[in-house]
């Protein structure tokens, strides 16, 4: 039988449409998810879409409590004068740990480009599973939104946060392009271009790649070069996942757009990432000596980037780093119950037990790494069962955190409703075409016309 989905049409009314049933060949393919679990995921995704339609595309965020003028001042004080600053941020930390709903007292709901990109990819994946043009239209909708919310870099399109972000090095103003957002937006446009071959999406991909190649400074290190997080002149780089993201984006764009100079530009950043890996297989958040923590989803970011790079280049140095990284990940970033663990090396006391973002990135990583590790496949399967059993709320959204006591039930698109939606859609048969453990990220791109 087909599946029903709530569909919003142009006049604002909602109608129920029926999706075609998945082909038997798809259900029994290398996805290795039994049909009952597929049905549970389909029902979960359907409920989530109904929630998204009702809730809207703006939300509060993990950073909401620090986005206001008061929050920014308190966070700056914490970085500049830690002893006094701890007192200033204490009420906000307490809010997050014990009264998450109080976020609305600090700032307003906002739209987040990184979430829009994940929603676009999720709906594109869902279209490949269902063949329902409604899902493709939803993906295109989020691309149109991304075009409206872009912040022009010197050399092309960029995207960042809609709030002033206070970091240990300084404040990144709202609307500043970020290299950690850019690859997801590129992938979003690429995922729809693969389906409908609209040249306007390809032009955006070219613009994004130009911006990534030209507008982010590289800082020499002993083994390579670290990429800056933003184009700001004071940004000194050293954040490992930022360099991993730039290396992946330029490698992918070099292949997609037939630009060997992009692939060459990725190499110094890749060497920095590989050299930053510790002997045990872990990566610190940064190599500046101040941010040595090792956490779940940033580790996933690095591993995902390396897996994608290896899929394009066949790099043996990437393959070695992936093997040792996955071994560390499996051993150190899951708790005794097999649930994703927020930190292996924490920067401070952690006032929550589990994080939705960790679950989402666990599934995204496991999808890319499928077949490399039976243990990771089993951990991801367990995570899916837990998400569908304990994390999804009756309204269709997902809880954001499991606190020391109770749950943070404030739905936040960037943290990480959108990421989880994308990951669940990626688990459905036909959502990704694979021919082996390294083929998960070999998208069949139509030929790119000459520039």
C-alpha cells in the first residue's frame, strides 16, 4: 500500500496525498534495515513533517540565551575574566539545565541557514525514496529561502548565523559567512541539482565554491594549513572541523565543477586535519591549546568530511585516519548503555546526559560509514530505536536534550531537528544510492556545463 503525507498546496489548504510504495528491490538492498523498522521511520518522518508544517521554520536555539545584548556581555566577560564571568553566565547556564523553556525570555525565534540546508537535503532524500514531487518542491522551497538569506562574501555566496556570536577570540557579527555552514548549503543545492538539473542551482554551487576557495585565510602549521572559521581578519583558525569542512567542500567542488585548482587548494587543510589527530584516534576541537575538548558531534563532523574526501580521492592517509578515528569514536563516545555520549574529554562540568545533535550526527556518520564497522552499524541501529521510542514527542518533534532531571523539550531547528530529519530520511531505501561501503558519497552529478 502507499503512504499518506500531509501536503500544503499553493492556496494554503492541506490535502492528503498518497506516496507510491517503495520497490521491493529497494527495501531488500544494502540499506539492511528490516521492513518493520523502515515503516517506523516512515511514520516518524511523516509525523515530523506535520509538526514542521504547523510549527513553522523559525525557532529558538541553543545560543538564544547568549544572543541578546545581556547574554553577549555575560559571555564576553566569561572569556575575558573567567572568575567573574562564571557568575555572569550562571543564570543562563541554570536556565539551560533546569528551565529550558525560559529561552524565550532572552531572544526571539530565528531562521537558521544550516537548518534550512538540512531540511532541503532531507526532502531531496525523501523524494528519492517516495518519488512524490511534493517532497521535491519542499526541497526547492528551502533552496529559495537560502538564496534570500545569503550573505554575500567577496567572491560568492555565503551563509552564517543570524545572531552575533561571541567566541573565545572575539565576536562574529550576525550575517558573517562561516565555513562550517557553507558545505551543507553546497550539498543542499547539489542534492536538488542531481534530481532536476536546473542550471540556476549549479550557478549557486559555483558561487559557493568560489567563496570557499578565495575568502577564508589559511594559517601555516607544521604539517599543513588551518582554515579560518570566518573571513574576518582576526580569525586565526586552528579549529579542526573548520579545516575539515573546507577540505571536503573544495575536494567535492573540484570534482563536481571540474576545477583541479579547488582540489589542490584543499590539500593543505586536509594535511592539517590529519596531523591534528591524536595517537588514540581522537581530534581536539582546536589545536590552540585552549580548546582541547573532544566531543561527539564535532568528531562526527571531522570523520564525515574525511569519508567524503576519501570517496572522491581514494586517499590512503584519509582511510587510515578514518579507521583509527572510528575505533576511538566507538570506544569513547558512547556510554555503557550504548547511547551517544556528549564528551570523551569535557571542557567543563556537563549538566545534561544526552544531546539530540549527537544522535543526529551518529546516524549521519553511520550512513556514510556503512559497512566499515559492524559495531558502528549496531550502535546506530540502537540509536534509531531509542530516538523513535523515547525522543520523539507526541506532536512529532524531538526532544533536544536529556537533562540530569527531565528533558529539554524546546524544539530548535539548528539544534538539531533539521539534522535529525535529514539523517532519518537518509536511512530510507532509495534515499542514497550505494554500491559498496565507500560509495555512499559518490553522487552521480550531471555534467557541468563550461563556465
